[in-house]
């Protein structure tokens, strides 16, 4: 999606035994900035537990990325919602667990 300041946001997905996204923005001057790494975010919330990220949904003001954890002692399914905040020039992060 495109921010009101002309920044364009992109996502890169890597997939091995699990999926991971990196979200970055391109400024009007052609420079790039990394905003979100779902692997690092998962580590903040769940430590070294492997978190799998599903197909990203692009919204007009951000992204929704479903996630799941399937372990013997921990089964979690939910979404990470990232909304762009023009004033803060950064994404807010909301974790929703179902």
C-alpha cells in the first residue's frame, strides 16, 4: 500500500519449515527502511518457539498476517495486525488470539 507521504510499502516472504515476512518502505528519495520482521516479532512474544505465518492480507492502511503455533504444550492461532500511523511514521502492532 502507499502512505499519504508518498512512501510505498512492500513485503518479502521467506519460507523454509516456517514462513517469515519482512515489511519495508521506500521513501520518495529512493531509500528503503525496514519496519517489521515477523521472525523478530514472534521471538518477542513467544521466545524461541517456532511461529508459522500465513498468507498476508493487505489493507488500505496496513497488513494483517495470520499466525499459528502447534506444539505439544502450546497451540495458538491468531493474527498480527499492523496499521500505519502517519504521525508516528511507524506501524502499530496488535496481536489477536482466537
